[in-house]
C-alpha cells in the first residue's frame, strides 16, 4: 500500500536520505508517462499509482480559458460593469436593455454588447471608445429610464497594438490603498506620476471607499512578467510618495480584490424586502380582521357600526386609516414600477398590481364619500381590504424571491473562500524576492503575506494542511494534494518536481515548494467562479412566464375598461338605452360601475398566486420525498428534461474508498489481516484508512492493531515496516519489484491485479518476509440505487450520461455495472469539459439536468437547465444547484423529475383557472349581457369573483399534497 506521509524528522535531519533519493532516481528511470512523456507522472499508462492519480492542472486551466475567452474587436473598446437598482421583473431588465440600445443608435451603433443580469442587478456594456460614450452617459441613460445606476468598473476590452498599450488578455488588475495622506486632492496626481514612470503598469482608476480617510486605486499591469504585482507596485509608489514633502507620511498598502458577488448585500436586500412585507401586515392584518372576522361578531359589529355622521360609520374611518399607509407606503414601489413601465412601454405585473389595488382603494373611497353625502350607508368600504391584502401577498412573493437570490450569491462567495487567506513566500536572506530557486534551503527566509499579495514568480511553501494560494509548479519536495475541488475524485494526487498545483487545493501530506504561475483572476479557481457568474446570467422561461402573460393582458384589460366606460356613457347620454336602467345612479355612475367592475374582476391576484402557491405546496411535498426545491425557476426545464448528466464520485458512487476484493493467497486468515492492519495504521492516506477499517471489521476485536515504530513510507509507492518480527511490505508492482519481488506477467497474481484494475479498482500487493501473500482491491463502491435509477430514466425516455474526471478504464467499469453504454460516458472531464458537454447537448435541442456533488461540478450545475445536487455533497455544490436530493439517494432524481412535471402541470392549470375566471367574467362585468338579464355585475361582486379565482388557484395547488411518485424505487439506507 502506498502512502503520502511526509518524511519523518530523522529523514529531514539527513538519516536515510541517500537511500530514499536513490530509490526515487530509480523510479524516474523506470517510469515514463505514455501521455505527457514526463518521468514518474501519476497519470500515464506506465504509472502504477492507480487509476485515481492523474495530472490535471494544465489541461484544466487550458480548458477553462477556452470556455471563457472574451470577444475581441478590431478597434479600441471599453467594457463598463454597472450596478442597476430597481429591477423587479423581466420587463424591467428589458427596459434597461431597450434604453441602452436606443443610446447606441443615437451614437452611430457605438454600443456593441449589452448584458443585463436581473438576478445580480447588474449590466455589462461594451462601447466603442471613439464614439464618445462614457460611464456618465450610461448612468444618465439608465437613470432617465427610471432605475438607479452606478459604474463599478471600466476596463479596456482590446487596445490597438502599440507602445502604450497591450491587449487586455495580457493585463491583470490589482488594488492598493493610501492612508495618512491628509485628504489632499493632489494625491491622485502624485500616484499618477508614480505609475507613469513604470513601463509595465497602466490604466489607473480611482475606486470608491466607504472610509473618507482612505484613498483606493486600481491598476492594470503586464501579467506576463515575473515578480511583478501588487507588492512591487505598492513598494514603488511608497518610495515615490516618501520622496515628496507633501506625502512623506502617506502609507501605501495592498487592497483585497473586489469579490464577484456580495453575500452581505444580498442579505441586506432580503431583509429590506422582509421588512416591507412585515410593515404592510401592520395595516393589512387589522383590515382583514375587521372586514372578515369582527364584522361578523355582534359586539364588535355594533361598535364598528357606530355612526359618526349619517351613512358614515366608524368602520369606514378605521379601514381608511389602516389601508391608506399600505396603499401609498408599502405599495409605493408599484406606482414607481408603473411609471417606469409607461416610460418604456413595457407593461408588467407592477401595472396590474397598481391598477387593481388603486381601483379597489379609490372605489372604496368613493363609496364612503357617497354614503356620507347621501346619508345612506353601503359596504363599499370593504374594498379597502381587497387592495391591502393584495399588496401584502405580492410583497411576500418578492421577499421569497430575494431569499432565493441570496443563496445564489452565497455559492459564489463560498467558492472564493477556498483560497487561503495567507501564503508563505520564500525570500532571500537579504529579504528580496528570489529570481531562481536555490539548491540549499538554508539560503531562504519565509515571510507570511495575504494570498492576494502573491505575485507571478514567487516561491511558495505549501505544508501539510495548508492550501495553495495560486496555480503553480513544484520546484522542490513531494506532496499529496487533495484536488477534489477540481476533479471531484476522493483520491489525493501525488506532486513531484515540475508537477502542476492548482490554487485552492489542499496539501494532505508532505511539504513542497511551488513557483507561482497564475495569480489573482487567472487562477483556475477564479475561472470556475467566472463560469458560474456567466451561467447565472441566462434567463429562464419560467421567470418570464407570468410577465409575458401580463404584458398582453394589461393593455387588453385597460382597453376593455376604458372602452366600457366610454361606450356606456355614450349610450346613456344619447338615449340609446332606457332611462330606467340608470335613473337611480345617473349616467356617469352607471357607466363608471361597469368600468370599475371590468378592471377589478381582471385583478392579477390569482395570476400572481398561480405559480408561487403551486411551488410552495410542491416544495413541501418534495421535502417529504427527499427532494429540496429552492425555487420555481428550474421546474419547467426539469419537467421537460430529455437528458440527465451524472457525475460519478459521490453521486453514482459512495464517494469514499472501500476494500472491494481481498485475496488471501497463502490462507493466513486473521494473521494476514492483523499484519496488514498494523502496517497501515501509521498511514493517514484515504486508501490506508479504508484498509485499516476493513481489517478491524474482519478481526472483530480479536486482536488490537498498533503502529509499528520503524514505519517507512515512499510517497506514491508503498510502505514497509516490521510487525512482530515479520517484514511487511505493502504497495504497487514497482514498489515490491525494488525489493526483489517481481510479479510474473503470466501468473495468477498478475491476472488478479489486471482483473481488479479492469473493474476500476486500485490493486495493491502485500508481502510478508519477501513473499507476496495477499492482493487487496480498493474501489469507490456504487450506491445501491444507481443502476435502478438509470433503468427508470431510460423507461421514461430520458437519456442518461455519466461525465467524470476519472480515467476511462474506471468510468467504463462503472458504466457496465449501471447499464450505460460506452457512448454515454465522458471520462477525464475537467470542470470546463463538463460545461462544454452540457452545452453540446443543449445545442442539440436537449433539455439537460446535471446531477453532481462536488465543487468541481458547480459550473456544470449552473450551466445545466436544471442543477441537482446530492445532499451529502459539498456545501458549494448544494448552493449552486436548483434542487438538492436531501436523502443523498440518487434515485430521488427520478422523483424530482416526476414531481417537477406535476408541479409545472399544476402551474399551467392554475393559470387556466386565473385567466378563465377573468376571461369569462370580463364580458359580464362590461355589461354585454345587461340588456338580456337587466342585471349588472357590481364591483363588490366582481371583487368576490376575483377572490373566488384566487381561492380556486389555492385549492388547485393544495391538491399537490396528494401527489405520489409514479416510480417508487426501493433504496437501501447508507451513510456517506
């Protein structure tokens, strides 16, 4: 069994170092990778490290860069990153986009790209530099459209080649701050003069800082150069300012980079919407109780009917006082939204809400005034309850939407947190940066700096338990890195000299020195974050469903209401209808009643409840069946899913190594288990832990295992020790071969090894006193419900794919066991490769669901039409997904798809109910049947019809409580 333990203190002091180095040199001579031709590479077919070890960093970074390549232009362009406030629906983002398009037309097609992100409340606009559009112009344009806006960043997309500029692909950004500068406005000029003297830095911009005593700047620099970055920049500026009399006391410090998203800001937005909802309840709840409860109780009814004046009861005053703040404080945002809709001519839900609540509110006011003036009491004041309740319901929906948006930003923030906060940089004895790695480690000193201060070319020390602050190459030492955040595999990867290290990965054993290659925004981890941010900007159909209906519905209803009023007014004044129809009310009130009834019966209350109530009930049902649905956005896509892509490790498998096969060649029984268990007891490698666990379970406490004192480990090869006077060696073929135990290529032992490896296992040999006595096969076991899940999906007519970072041999072995053909597996797929595969399926017209559990699956989970995370997976994968399988059972994918079909079908039925009530009621409310029935639809009855439509929608949604999955897969409980 091989181990990744670092050398002992005696080894570090020099004992046995020569022997170990001799063995490593022999390995390098023997092992040549058939893939990359490097010596002792853990990924080639000649390497005996096992199927889980691969060298992936270089391909990962190259693959991600292929996906995230930006569009270039033949002339200089600038990209503006904007924050846009006040967007509440898809019509809002369309309004912003429309305003920017008109600006581009005004400036001779100067705007080349527009990407408005409703979820992130942001916009990216690329403009042509020579056309005269600046950040202020964009801000004014968006603010004139009725939205708040500010510029976050302006960067060059592409510069014309020349001495003063480089292509943006060759530039990196860094930030620095200046303290103790006396708030002197000349500091900008002083910093500019300092930057101008550097030939590798350009594009100085000032950055807003909440502290008025701190000045912050951002600079772009040539990232192709070594030993250049924020540390060298701040040192240069500090030296320049210290040489001036004015800023001799100024302090220059590096600033942490701006995060791609802010969890704090999304939390503030969520709390703000919750506060608005709760504030509306202060007025809505008493109004509701007064009209629906207290008015039915005799004691309270008598009190409420106390007459202040003839026809003017106390109830009317109370309802007016309580409903007015709800209408004009809590509901003010809908008036603002209506104003924006009128300006952009894109009418959304805000217009419907504004018109419906205003019609109810002002009708109630009118009825109260008429009752007081005539001395005849009516029940029109109860319309205050209609407007107040509607506003509170809508505000509740907006709060739930903000809560879902916050979880999206948290996923990105947690991904960024993988980068360690500090880094250990190796410098010379004189404190200066090293240009070359010295042969003698005594020539270096170690310095702790924040990880964002690491520069390309720095030499970093990575020890056991610490994370790599950036991408780089090993220059000295050996270590084992946990790359599960990249590959998704549970096995650590051996790193020797010239091996690639990925930023954010954790060293589980050993110590190595790494030369920094990609820092800041260029690391693989940062590129994964960018992939997630880009995928989150894609609009989904379910988000536009209600707004698209409203865009057509609002103008039609408004036109019907106005035309109803005009036609009836003309008919009454012209004498075309009998006077007895309206003699008690008069021509104006008679016509106005039809108009108000038309508007009220078409209120969007039921339309607004159609989706949220179904989703709310459906999520509760899903939770009972092991499916956590975060929101309604993915339901339509999941219901229409035609292909499901599975990750392997932790999704279809348990995600941890276990002993799958044990061959006792010499029939030693418990003795061989005892020897193996003791030998592996000193190792902390995941495979060793699995072997020790197996031995302890089989021994059942008959013999206690101990750690032998003379334990020796060769990183990536195996271990040796003495247990009860017996020499025990455990490892791969080459490890035992170096000790004179060569496996016969035609013998039974080799056949057993090959059979295990063909089944995707890691096979290790056990030798006692120079004789091979046992073969152990270790594998990541399949979950008990994986094969049945694939079968059920195929019965449903859904394609099943497995995309894994593991090698082809292991992937094919797993595929055979779960019923997948070789054509439906993609092996050795990196995070960017998984995204590309999903994009490929989507380009074929397929609706794709991605099921994964690891950090490396996060970009694919976001890119997929529906992302499904395993509950036992990483927190980041769960945050990035649309659905979570709470029970960690992969069979719940089938349940989730079946449930989503039921929920979305119910949503469509709810829309039929909501629109059906309105469509049937509008002709009646308009008075089309009045000449026949001689009975009109009073606004109060219209409001009741509106309420009934809402009740029918809620009752329809509640029927989901009796939903049962069509396919019930019996699973075996297991713990990951």
